[in-house]
């Protein structure tokens, strides 16, 4: 990895201090970019591993850092913390920050990610209605749930992980989900059912097909959660994990193209429609090669990193096409479920092993082809599927249904 060459008068600004931004900075230096790199983040912490927030909730901030401060010094990557971008002028090539600073750039990466969506109902602003975004939030939830009647809204990855984490800590845990089963649209109802049972066995209660109508409080603190169905649950703490909104407000008024949901649209080189403006990570709507170039927004750590790398190469005019297969993992009660591919709209599932045995591989089929896989205790099968998809080699339904599992590097199950 190289460092800055003072003779190079060129500045790359990276907005955001997350996975995408850090990978972009590192790739630029690996590829011997000698200009100035300024990473600006509204966080008060150097880039950290966000995925651990819902898994080890009382971690010290320092233990979550992706790189120590010495690393940034050594490779001349300036990191400006606690600074929020308010607007961008793509003609003058400047960004205005909340402290009044106006900074110029030659090329810019926008990687401001997404933030947790808040509840939209009476009482949503009570003191102990918490969301999980920062290490501080994670620690607050860890300490606040001790011995408390806790309600979690949301049965996607974050909600389920947080609920599982609080087992043996909270006095009771109730999860509210808007679908029939957890992960209904992602891992599918079958896995939703097993994971629900896993948590139920440990005393977690579920109210599915329901939603929060009102959070009732006393002295600004949650007392009860009233559901649309009419049920009222007494509670001392409410945790909200109902999805995300893109951090793109500051781009309004700029000519950078966004989709109807305000995600920034990019091409396979992570270029926006404005020259020298790139975007990467959770904030993007990007063409997914393995899904026939469909434009998608996917919030995965691994994708954000892949985007950051491709954006850096594009900045250096060494265009490499993005060709990544989405990969995700989630940890529940010490068990890791891995997922690869893009299963949206799958119509069938081929199952190897048994859910009850906590050892299974699910292959998601669309148009007679495998489009995604998820698995528990079947390493390395999910990665094998990911590799195949990345190589552009079709996995047929017939192949998926065959009892010969050697291609998956698995013994017969
Ligand atoms: C609790 C939790 C658990 C997760 N677990 C997993 C997991 O197990 N596996 C997985 O694959 N993914 C997981 N994810 C998702 C993963 O963390 C994201 O996909 C990834 O962090 C996206 O990286 P990013 O760089 O696009 O954005 P982020 O990491 O969100 O970084 C965005 C950065 O932009 C900054 N910012 C925002 N607005 C501004 C502004 N106006 N000015 C300046 N800075 C700004 C933010 O402060 C932040 O530094 C999890 C996410 C959360 C919240
Ligand atoms: C980029 O897209 C926006 C929104 O669609 C549009 O208004 C703008 O003219 C485009 N700019 C360029 C240079 O293509
Ligand atoms: C994806 O979005 C781009 C605009 O960024 C558009 O030109 C393209 O046609 C879209 N692709 C598909 C497959 O819809």
C-alpha cells in the first residue's frame, strides 16, 4: 500500500465512514493513488464493524474498529469525524458541512448508507423507545433490557438478533412482526418458522401479522405497547427494528439521479449520472449481474465492501465491472445462518437435510434455476453456490434436486 505524494494535486472525498468508504480508501492507496484522501463522517468513531452491533451488544467501541488510528496516519487517509454533509454542489465540486466548512473535491464517493426507520405512531418518541445504529445504542439496549419486560418490533435480521441476544437478560421478550413469519420475504417462511421455534423454546413470545398502534407511556417512559389487533403488552422497553431509510436528504437539489425511494442509482462501475460522483454501499440502487442486471438495493456488509473497491478502481480509470453475489449471515443463539444470492421472487425451495435437525441447505428456485441458497451447519455449501453464481454458471433445478451433493462439497444428508 502506498501513501500520499505531495506533488499530486488531486483530492478524493469520501462521504461516510462505513464499510464502503473504508474499502474505497484502502483500494485507492493499494493502487498507488497519491492524491489527498479525506473521509468525512458524522460518526464520532473511526470506521467500525457495524454487523457486530446486534451480536455483541456490550462491546467497547475500540474493539469494534476496523482499523486503528495509526493505520490512517500511516497511509495518509484523513478522517474527519462528527461532521455532517448538508449539501453538494456538483458544478463547483464542493460539499458544505454542518459546521459551515466548504470543502472542494476532484472526485467524490457518496457512501452515507441508511439509518433505522422510526415508528410512526403516538408515543414513538418516548425515552426508552430505542433503535440500533451505533455502538452507544447497542450498549444502551444491553444495559436497559436487564430484568425488563422488553418488546421488539420487527422480525427481520436486526430484530431477531437483538431478541435472541436478550434471552436470559430481559425478564420477558415479545416480538411484533408485520408478516406471518419472520424473514418471510428474505429467507422464506420455512426458515422463519424454525427460527421462530428456536426463540419460542427459549420463552420468546411472538405476535405476528400485527403492528404497533400506540406506545403508552408514563413520565416519558414506555409502560405498554398497544397493537393494531387491540392487544396491549405491558413493557419497560421497546426496541424498533423495522427497516431503513436512505441518508440521501442532503443530495436533494443536486442533479444526482435517485430512484423513487431516494436511493442513488449507479451503473456497474459505481458511477452516478454525474461525472466524478460515485456512490457505494447501502445507499445505492445498482445493477446486480447475477439477477440479469436488475437494479437492486441490498444492505449487506460484503456488498458495501465490493462497491467501495469497484468505485476506487473506477476513480483511477481502471474500470472493473461489479460482479458480486450478495452474501449475508445472521447469528441466532450461537448458530450462524448463511445466505447467498438474490432470492427475490423465488417460486420453489429445494431442501437438503432437515430444519428440525438444525442442519439444512435451502436452494431457492426461480425459472428452473437456483437464484439463492441459505444454510445452517452445511459449510461450505452456501459459499460454493455463491462461487458458482459469481462465475455465471447456471445451477439447474434438476441439479439442485439430485441427491448427489458432491458439487456442494457435502456428504449425503
Ligand atoms: C445492527 C446491524 C447489524 C447488521 N448485521 C449485518 C450482518 O450480520 N451481515 C451483513 O452483511 N450486514 C449487516 N448489517 C448491514 C451492514 O452493516 C451494512 O450493509 C453496511 O454497514 C453498509 O455500509 P455503508 O458503507 O454503505 O454504510 P454505513 O456502514 O451505514 O456507513 C454510513 C456512514 O455514513 C455516515 N453518514 C451518514 N450521513 C452522513 C452525512 N450527511 N454526512 C456525513 N456522514 C454521514 C454515517 O455516520 C456512517 O459513517 C447490519 C447493520 C446493522 C445496523
Ligand atoms: C442526472 O439525472 C437527473 C435526474 O434524473 C437529471 O435531472 C440530470 O439532468 C442528469 N444529469 C446528467 C448530467 O445526466
Ligand atoms: C437500471 O437503472 C438505470 C438507470 O440508472 C437504467 O438506465 C436501466 O435501464 C435500469 N436497468 C434495468 C434492468 O431496469
